[in-house]
């Protein structure tokens, strides 16, 4: 084997290793974005529930029915 072939084999191995590391890191980055998105969606639903509950608790007896209808409408619009 000549040194030139050995040099090309080493360069190929180094390049393949670098490509593997790059692909592995990019996959971790994409998975991290997906995890953050799912966490934010769950927090958003929790915030909506907390705000709805607070409004219902603050509404007087005469306004609870109207507040309830308004909250149903806003929740149905988000689902569309």
C-alpha cells in the first residue's frame, strides 16, 4: 500500500466520523425543539385553565352564566 492510499483512507475515515457527529448533534437539536414545543403547549393549556378558573371564581353569581358562555366560545375558537 502506498502512502497516498493510506492518506485517502484516513481522510475518508475522519470525514465520515465528522459527518456522524454532525448528524447526531443535529438530531439532538431537533428532538430538543420538539420537547420544548410540547412543553409549551402543555403550559398553554394549563394557563388557559387557570385563567378560566380565576374568572369563574371572581365573577359574581349574576355574571357566572355569561362568563361561562364567553369562555366556551373562546375555547371552541381555539379548537378550530
